[in-house]
C-alpha cells in the first residue's frame, strides 16, 4: 500500500442503472494514490461499468464518484479525461499515424512544443521497451500485438496523467508475451508511482499486478483487500477464483 494514503478516487454509495436495472449497486470504496487496484470478476460482474464511472464515460444514477476530491459531475469532461490515461484491449491506435504521432497525440492537444513532445515520446518508448530509433516511424500495422499494446500504454502515459485505467488490456496477447508485459508493467507502475485501476477476469494476472484486489460479483464489490487478505476471504466467489488458481497450478 502506498505510504501517503491520499485518496485519488472515491466511490460514495454509487449505483448505476440501465433501464431501471442496476449494473452496479452501492459501491463504497477509495482508491489510494500510487496503488494498483485490480477489479477482478467474471463477465457481467460490473468491473468495466465501475471503471467507466471514474472517467465519466458513465455517470452514477445514485451517489457520487470523486476524483481529486471533486465529484466527476462537476469536472469538465475533457479536463477530467486528460488527467486519466485509458488503455483497452483493442488499443485503438490511429492506423494512419506513426507510433510517434500516436504516442504524442495528447501532449500535442495540450499544446506542448514539438521538441518537448519528441523528447517525451522517445522517453516513453524506451520506458515500455521499444527502441525509438526502430519504432517511432512505424505504423500500427507494422507491429505485433504485444508491441501495439506497449504503444497503447506509452500513449496513455504521455501527458503524465496521475491515474491510469486499464480494461483487460493484455487479454488478446499470447501467454508468453502477456506475462512479459505484465511483469514489465508492474515494474513501470512501481517506478512511476502511478495510480492504476486494472480490470481483469484472470486471477493470475490480478496476483501479478495488484497491491489490492477488488472482487466484483453481481454488481457489488464483495471483497476488497491485499492478496493475503483475498487468500483468507471466505466469500464463495473468492473461493471459486482461488480454486481456479489452484487447479491451474496443480495441472502444471
């Protein structure tokens, strides 16, 4: 857990409904600055809905989400989203932009000087393990899936946002690349001290990346704690996930 315990994001009794059906109900929790919170759960458990409430892609039906102590509904949406990096599985790089232009997009929108953007882009490409001299001028279709994912992470970090949201970003990668990029991302997160909220249905991934795990079930947050606390949880859903993990290990 980060030392300062300052709150980056806070959910206060948040419910989000669609057609009068709650997708998430009565969420009450805080995300601390510098931590990696993994939202774990099966499909349809409310993980992505919860994440989208942070950058105001969704607005609570009841309750409020606070970012930097201010309800998201009081933020200018564009300013809010510029403070929050967002990485999804289908990374959404612009195919007709080079890697350099893709990564430098938000700083360019922020009005950074070209020289400053180039320095930032090169620094970030090195950080995510892509040699800029080799990759800056390439186009997305000239990259492997793992390389595109690294560019997506670099782009999300480009304007130095304090918070990073990641929605199953490594799900489409082969197992070897996936483990490599998970470990590299963990190192990166600890080095940069970013606040990260990471959505996955993969308990192994959660255990690699999380400082805390939030287990979603039926639109509710049923367990929230460190890996050790999760291991001790007696909630049927956490027991089911842990059984999954043991089966994987037993079959090795």
